[in-house]
């Protein structure tokens, strides 16, 4: 079993995929990198097949929405795990709301299939190359993406509640 550090992970990526890392930081021992959206599949193939790192388990992927980040309003956060090295890596990739497309990693990680569908369903991020990208939890007729920060948190027309109970 190889003892590999977060710094070595970043170094391997920078050496083999120059320009792939836009930013990197470490928080509570977990390395987080931001990459261009068009590099997602290349990076995951590299991390999966690398003989020292072996990031072969996709723990989670989810969508995020930062409405004030121009041309980077929507993003996908991936958490991958190297079981051999007991290392975790967080990867972020952002896309513009006007063209929310990112390549699917479901051909690398089978578990990404449902997670990408859920992210599409709630954020509208289109995973190109996905084998069956359609809504998974919401009705097909839905014309919006409910987890985007474009909608009020409460029904503004409710008359059955007293705001004084909520500190307002």
C-alpha cells in the first residue's frame, strides 16, 4: 500500500494533465481541486487508472448553484475515494447557466448514473454521454429545476401562518 499525500496527488495531476487544476486547497485533511468542466472525464480516467492513486470509488456527486458567479453559476461537486490509500478527493467543476453541460462519468463509475440523473433533475445540468438522462424523482412535465436558488423559499401568498412566531 502506497502512502500518498494530497501534495503528491496534485503533483501527479499537474505533471500528467498540465493546466487541469484551476485551484487547489486542503481543508480538514481533504484536498479540493477545481478543474475546467471540459476536463472532468479525462481527470477521472487518469485518477481511476493511476497505479499509485487508484481513485476507484465515487462516493458522491451533487449539483450546486451560485447565482452570482458569472459564467460559473452551476457546478458539480464530486467526492472520490481511494480505498487502497484511504484518501479522499473533492473535485469541483463549474458551467454557465446558459449552457449547463458537463461530460458524464457514468462509463467510469456505474454509481454516477443515478447521481447524475438526480443532479440533472434538480439543477438542470446536462451530463453529455449519459445513457439515460431523464428525471428521476420529479415528474417529467416539470419545467423548472427546484434546487436552483431562483425561487423563494416560502409561498409568498400563504395566509395561514403568523410570521411573528418565526421572529419576523
